[in-house]
């Protein structure tokens, strides 16, 4: 995936390390998603990029927000999005947080247990609830299958309990795992949704929406060999469109489609301008030699997901370098987990790199800020800067 001219220009002119967002690129990505899934209601997963400029540009486009805490709800409302475009998507929440969300105007809550339904009925009376179904997480880089979701029969019981408690059993949701790489995962989730909808209809419960969660992938990551990951996005959209038609045919009333994209909207439109601290050749404990490339940015100040994804690195002062060496890439901290690219899959970098040379770390727009520590080893979070095309050039 090629970097946009806007982002490349911002990276080239950045005077120091920072995280840059191409707001026009994010808006274009949002428009592409809406075109692929007509009528979808987008609730951006705020945790993926809690950057006010990014959130405002999405809200202005019509997006709402999937918030996981009262603090995220406040930030979402601060964009100008109305409360009816914000839902509380976390199934894990305290009585206090339910009441606070309700006070802030949120009326739609995720759930996956009878106990949580009881708490919502007490502290957010009359609220709408949607029940999250468990998925296997297979095919995703992060499966997300351990903490959330319930079995189909439990989902029926949860929504029946909600109805009896005076809540509105409004929907069902799934999440197939973050950075999902297969269409089959979506197909399995849609099959489960169909099964539960039929069972609910048998009890006279007719949900008004299905929330297909997050999981849509970014396109700019590399695998451990340095090759593009290339998720089958077209196939995924086809599965989703066909699956929604099937679900719609099962229901006596129109069924709305909601999605909670996070990284799919922002990852490829954010990049880090960092710099080289040192390229050095080190004798390893086993007696072999290896090159190590130390950067000013690593796991704890922007690249937390380096254990699962490899970011494309661009060395703007060495674009035509042909003398490349395999290297382990490491961040600046005194933590041995702050490194990737070792073992059988080192990254190839220019031998001529020198301390202070700029490096662009691409597809870094998702989770770069939300996972950043507030000063581990005294290293500050990267400042965030947003860029747009000049007026009339978008």
C-alpha cells in the first residue's frame, strides 16, 4: 500500500519525532467503507485512536462511537456527535459507570451476562441492550475470544431477561477478532447470528439491529518475511453483504447494520516520523554476529503491537541504498521485549544508516497513542499532528 502524498510531505517536513495523521485519507477510508456496505451505521472504536482531530473528522462525516468507559463517552460527545450515536460497547462495567453513562445521555449498552443486565436495569432503566456472542477468533492476529461474549443459548436467556427487566432487547453483536485475515470468520459469525435470531423470534423478541463489531483489517502491515499481509478485503465485504441480506430475510422488521471499525479506518493513514539512534553489529550470546537497529520509537511509545505486526520502514535519506543488512529492530527502552525482527526473520536495512537519520514508520495510526506509556524510562509519548490537503485539493 502506497503512502499518500499528503502524509509523505508531512513526514518529510517534520522537524522532530511525531505521530502524523492524514485526515483526508481517514475520511476517504470511511467513505469507501460506507460505499461497500450501504446503510451501515459506523460506530468508530474510539480506543483505536483517541485523537480529538481524528474523532472530530469522523463525527463530521456522520460516524458515531463505540465507547468503553465514561471517559471515552465524554470524549466522543466532545466531537459534537449526539448521544444517540454513542453506545457503551464494553460488557465489563461497574454500577457507577453504567449510571454515569446513562447520566451522559447514552441509552444503548452492550452486555453478555444476566448479572450485567440486572445492573443496567437498575442504573439505566429502560435502556437498549445488545448481546455480544462469542466467536473463536480464528484467523485474526488478535482473537479477542477469551474475555467477551456468550454462547447462543445464553444470549437468548440474556435478552429474555432484559425484556423482563424493562429493558429493550435491541440487538446482537459479534467481534471476529482484530485484524481478521479470513472471510470464513465472518461467515461463521453470521451463521451464529442467524441461529440466535431465529431462537429469539420464537420468544417474540425481534432485535432491530445486528452489530458486526470490529475486525476489518488494515492493508499496510507486513508479515515476518517483510511481505504485505494482503487480507482478502473484497471477499470479506461480499460475505458481509450476502450475510446481512440473509439475516434481513429472517426478520419481520427491517434490521439495521452496525459496525465498529477501528484500525481499518486509521491504521494506514497514520505514520511515525522517528530517527535512528544507532545501527550496530553485536556479538550474540551464542557466538554469532547480528546487526541491531535502534530507533527512537518502539513498543512503549507508539509500536505496542510489534509482537504481532511488522510496520514498513522507510529511510528517506537512503531510498536508493543497495547495500542492505539483516537487522533486529529495537526501540529505545531498557526492556528486552522492545524489539522485533530477530531470529529467522530479520528486517533488511541500509548498512549506511547513521545516528540521527530520519525513519518513517508506516501504518502506525491504530493504537499508537492509546497503548503508549506516559513516560516509561523517561521517554515521552509522541506528539500528534494532523494534516490535510490545501483547500480545494482534496
